């Protein structure tokens, strides 16, 4: 096993990895930008090193060499799916905790991955096998596929560079916007075209492989609840697949066929779209740990970060496919500093007061603390609240209890929005698809006009948010926080 590992990430995932390293008696090294000098992952790690950027490969490798780190864990986002970074680690004699650079390269291109999936007899959404290189080419491809179509970035995911096109007249503007966004996000303007599957579910399969050719899957996660093509609530198992065990076996085997074709090792996720009839179609492969990995951990009883580290250190996966069991139901809410009433616009600022939930069946992967300032420069994810229970309805009730105990003062969050969703009849019935959130806003009842009590609390919150003014002392901020908390409690009675 490694003696020292560098964590090339920030926020709650860096905290999660640091804690896993400590459990395995491995010294942790983290990197941080100027914005993150006081971040939680820096406070918890054994050693820390400043870098210009979490995307600067030279800085990261120099930090690893300086601190004597034998391996680098990239977490997710940033450089986690960058084949060049994996190759640079290998060239420097540092273990990249993830798949090989070759696997990342072969699966990172969405068009190449589609071709591979078809070769492995995995169903794919009808679409182009090559990037749409210019407007007339895109028009020809779209006519062959049939509208509506999706433009998608060939070099990345997360909704960046994605545009829906319902008619040919919309194509030129959509191509311009999609290629521009793809270039900014992935340094590649290539986009390809797929047929739109109406009301699809987004279901992914967790896979794991070692250096000895042993590949298994750990079941599925339902990831259909999304805003701006990014997930906000995930479940394990999927309500659709749980009712159809044969579908789990088929999707799992399809995912493993793709992984075997590239000699995959370490963790990864194969994503699919599924319709209500049980048909599924390959979407993409994420060659890294997923944000939503805790729901799989709670249902399988496995620690996936520990598993990543052991595989990267050369250990074999110590169990077979038939040993994997799924017990109960887990659900995750991604708690973000954002305002759902303003199109989920980010809400940076100081966390003036924080009260976190606990109790049976509750897990909180958090990267924040009171008096810390949520920066504008990075993703607004603050924490992941996860609930486990023997069945889905009990998991929902347990999550609601935790959400009602959770309080973050100083920034806008989506906590109240989650409470709404979990109380929604359609959600409770498991009738989910990737348009659920957008449709929910369409059928949601108009909120009542704010009364004088709400206006008072809003004024207090605004005052707390402007706490950087020099004339305001720390004691005054804490008193303001107490008034705000008491006012909120009074309103909720």
C-alpha cells in the first residue's frame, strides 16, 4: 500500500479522500489555490501545497515530488478524466489512481466510445459516428437521424456543449453556441449529433476492475433528476431497474463488455438512457469516481475510495460478481449554494451559521464549516446528504427528516427545494425522467407573496451577507445569525 498520496482536488471530495487515506494509515497531501487557503480539505490534510490552479499539471506533479507522494488521486472534475494528466503521472513515476491513459483516451471521446459500444453489441442512441464538422454536414446528419436531435460535445459531458434542436431552422445558432461552449469547457469544439429520446431515464452502472483482468459491476444508480443536465438527486437502486432484475443483469453485462474491450482497471461508470419499456441505450463512460458514489457504498456495503486505492496499489479485487449484494435503498441530495428560484444561480458568500443533520441512516459528505466563504470561482457544491433505509419510502422520510434539521445561513441553498421534490407525488411514485425538474417548475403552484415576517428575515440575511464591511465585528455577525435563526424558527412553527 502507498505511504503518501496527493489529492488533486478540492471541496467535499478532497475531504472524503483525505479521510479515506487516514483510515488506511496513508499520509495525505492536498493542493490549494489562493481562493482555497482556508478550505476544509486544507485544514484536515496532513500536508498542503499551494498551486496556481487545480488544472496546472506541472504544478501538481511538482507538489507530488516535493512532498514525496507516490500516487495522485484526482477525485472528479478538473483533471480526473484528462488522459494527458494520467500519462504525465506515469512518466513521472507517480501512480495515477484511476484507469490507464489509454483507457481514458479511448473512452473519453464520446464518438469513439459510441463506435466501441456498437462493436461490443451494446445498444446506442441513433446518431452520428463522427463529429459534425461544419453546418452543411450537420444539416445532412440531422436530416438522416430525424428531428428532434441533440448536439453534444465529443470531448466531455456534464451538459456542456449540449443543445436540443427541434427543427432545421434552429440548427445554425445551436451549432454556434454548442461548439463555443464545448471549446471553453474541453478545449475541443467538436460536437456530434444524437436522436432525442423523449422522457428518458438516466441510469448508470458502477464498474470496477483490477490489473489482473477481474471486472465486476456494482449495480445501478438512478440519476434522472437534473438541472442544466447536471444531477441533483441520485438513488441506488433505480425504481425502474429494481422492479426488473433482468434489466440490471443486462445493463451490467453491457457495461462490462465495454470495459473489457479497453482493458479497464480501477473504478468507472457506464451511463445509459432508458425508456419506460425497459430498453436502454449507451450514453457515455465516466472514467473516474462519481459524485454520487456514496449511494452505491451504502447499498453494497463497500468503500469505493478504499477499493480505488487498493486496486491502484496492485491488489486484486477480493470478491467475485456473485458476492455483490444490494441491501436497502439509498438516496443522495447534492446540497449547493444556489437559488432554485433564480434558475439555480450560484450564491457565493460567507456561511454565517451551520447546523448539520445526523442520526441513524444519515451520511453527510461536507466540505464547509461556519464562517467559511463559499467562493464564486468554483462549483457551488457544498455537501452531499445521503440517507439509507430498508426501502425507498423510508429512505425518503429519513431524508426529509435530515433536510428539515439542516440549516445553512448566509448563502442561498437548495435545501427547501429538495423538501418540495421529496414531497411530490410523482417523485414518490418513482415516475422519473431527465425533464422531471423542468416539468416540476411548470406544474408547481405559485408561491405566496412574502409577508412582513419574511421581508424582515430577508433584510437580516442581506445584512449578514454583507459581513465583509470593516465596521461590522465578528460578535455582531454572530448576534445577527442568532436573530435570523430565531426569526426563521418562529415562521416555521
